[in-house]
C-alpha cells in the first residue's frame, strides 16, 4: 500500500484526498457524526485508510502472523525460543482455543472487515447526500472498489484459517465457514451472527472481488497511490479463490485474463533475487499485483509497529528471523543475529531445495594471522576449504535450486552487515555452534542482512534509524498467478498448459527466458523435482514449485491444508527446536484454527470447529 496511507482511523478530522499522514491525537473514532461526515471524497479517503493500515496490525503482517504463527505451522522456520506457549503450539500444529496468535489473527482480520464496511457505508452516505461532481462520483466508486477488494482479502484469510473445511464442487459447501458481516451492526444483538456455510463465504468473497474488478476497471494508480489494488489485483485474487474452491473453468478463464491482459509478467532472475530485502528500486515492479508498502521509519527503540511515529507504516517481522553474522571474535559460538534471532530456517528445508553436499566442518584457518587477535575477518577456524569449493560449485552449476539462495543465507559463503556497513561472513546461529550435523542457514527473504533491525541507526540512513523492517511484502504476485493457472489447467485436464506454466516459473529461477523450452524443464507433471528423497514434493512439480517459489511468504499453509498433506509434512519435518518430541499433527483438527474462546463467549450464535 502507499506510503501515505497509515492510520486506522474513523475520525471527523479529515485527511486530504492525497492521503496525508494524520496526527496521532485524532478525535475519538466513536464520536463522529454520520450526518455531516464524510462530507467530501477527502473525508472518505481517510475512512478508507483504516482498511489498508490494518494490514500492518501487530497480529497480522506487522509482526505475529508470519514469523510467529505461519512460519512455525509450516516449519519454514525452526524456533529456538520456547518461552511462548502459543508459539510452541503453532510449531506443534495443536492449538488451544486461547492461542494468542490465532486469537489475534481472528480479531484483527475482522477489524479489517469492519473498516471496509465502514468505508462502504460512508460511500453510500456521501452519494446519498448528492451534489458530487462526475470526478468525485468516479473517485467514490474507486474507493468502493478498494473497500470490496480489501474486504475480500480479509475474508479469504479468515476462511482459509478458521473455516471448517475447504470446498469443492461436490463436497464441503455445507461445512461451517466464518460469520459474514455485510454492514455495520447497529446494536449488540446484530453482532450475534452465526457461522455461514463455507460455500456462502466463498460466494461472498467472489462477489466482492467481481465488484472490485468492475469498479476499478481501467484505473491506473500513480505517485503515492501506486500501491492501491487494481482491476488486475482483484481478478488475480478472484482466480485464487476459484482455485481454492476447485472451480477450474472459472479459475482458468480469470487467471488467463490476468496473464494476457494485465501487462504484468515475471521479473528477470537478477531482479527477483534482489526483490525481498528492501531495495526501493524493486518496489511495485512488473511482477507485483498487490504488495504491502513498508516504511523503515521507526525511531530509536520504538520497535516499528509499537512506536509512536507512524507506527503502522512499519513491520518488524525481521526481529524474529534475521540473518546471523560471525562473532566479533571469529567464532560461531559468538555469532550475532541481526535482530532477536529467535528463528532459523528449519534444516529439513535445505535438502528440499536439492542441496546434496551435506554438512560442513570447521578446520584451522591457514590464513590466520597470529600477530593479530582473532576476529570476524581473522578467524582461527573456517569452513573446510574443500567443502567451500563444493558449496560454491553448487551455486555456479545450479545443482541445487537457485531459489534456496534467494530465500536463505548460507553460513561462511554469504556475507552480511550487522552494523550496517562492515561486511562479516554469515554464520550458523550460536545455538548450533559446535554441532556438525546442522546446516544453520538463516533467512534472506524478508530478513535483515545489511543492517541490524534490533539497533538504532542501522538502516544506512541516520534519519531512518530504528528496529523496523525495510522491505515491502508481496501479497499477490505473478509467479503465484502462473502457478495457480497451472493448477487450474491441471484440474481441468489441460496438462500441456499446466506443465508450461510450471516450467515458466522454474525457468526464471534458473535464469532462462520464461517463454522458451530450457534444459531444466519438467517433462511431465510427475517428473522428479529438486526435493531429495521427499515423498510429498519429490515427484510433484506443482507442489514443489509452490513450496520453492513462495517460501516464507505465508501461503504454503493454505496449500498444505487444501491439499491435506499435513500429516506427511509433519512426518517429514519430525520435530522443532521448541518442541519436546514429534510434531502432534491431528487430521481431525489441525487443518483449521480454533474459533477463539473469547468469540465463543461473546457470540451466542457461533459454534466451535471440530476437535476443539
């Protein structure tokens, strides 16, 4: 979203049509009068702002949803921190009805729905008053289109996380979905809403996205508004909804429309490899359909979203899953995270990308200068040079999927900047020091590698210091659309196009032109993938490509649940650092999160998911 839309506000102090930042001492949002507000398109823009800024809520993309909930549930990450019961439950995929992360997501997603409903109500009020110019009337409809898009976005996440079951044309439609709120409750009684059927919720999502696409048709956003959703974002998300409900014919038609007519395509690999770490030149690029704009402008020790200055313009996921640098004394035991360092890439993911040379050993450094103290640039021990040669050859020869090195940081091979300027060798995390049977890769995608997110003045710009992330988050990009289209083609029996679109995504990963045959193409939809000895991904290019391409972007959880591969995934990963024993996957409950106990207690008409 644009850098100018920040605060979750429903206030009488209007923002301008250009969406300028609002003061922190905004009036009580419960006390504005609908008789005179919104009185202008500028007022309505200020109401719409809340629909966007809610994405950065601490319970959503601002902090908890990705690193603490979904990266653990999918075992993208391995968590060294075990002091948070809710966090541990996520890794165990065995949640309680009071789990703080599922409860927080439920609450904040429905807050987003409420903000969209307020926007739509405000648009109706403003239109009803009359007197709008044709330009203003068009702008009101663009605002409606954005509100419909955002409401569908929030509802898709709600249904995928809390709905009893995914649906298909022949099953699941009568299962419990989430409550549908299509307006603003006028009384406490109107908040008592039962769960709609899953089919009704998906119909609601699809209807909103169709309205959004119609209302936003032909609209191009420029300048500070460049991050707003377009017709093509709406159609891309609609295509995803069709795939998630196995409506293959509509999915194929809708997604092909986006592919052929949106003007979007896959970016080249060199740009792609540098598009998840905060490079402003890569924001809102040729592949991006919808992304969350993030301003790294926390100050001092405000901790991004918890700070007082435009706090909800930032995110702080990088505190949890940062890269690691070799210790100042040249040892892994003193390795330093570029944040809190609670999480590292789960070791079982490394061979999944085709990395086949095993673990490394440390040996005495033949270049050690005994006349100087041991340090990060004069360590006494280094990676075994023979192994280092093999590791470099893996990259040069692409014997492992190159996306491994887009997604992760490899100890001793990659470099990081823990103080924002000085180059250090990357390291295993200190809790793996001395363990020869660990890879110890840390995160690169959506992770600080060139500054310390936990220290002020480390963003390479003293006026933009503080522990806030510096990278935008893709919420929908064309690689996802290509893979969804491949799935729709496969579901509809068009295996040739399914294979071609899987290969387009793979070709980009290996730096080949996407539209011509390449030496790395899959020969069939059951061809071997890079995943070594993997019973789930090893001979399933569709599954593997979604895993590898969208790694650490949050969507693998939805794939695991809709394909019902949770038990085999749990078996593959085995356990996690913050667990005692094996992952306790339960097919009878683990595919859906519980309706929070607080919601059960406050809504007399709602029912719990099975197994809870």
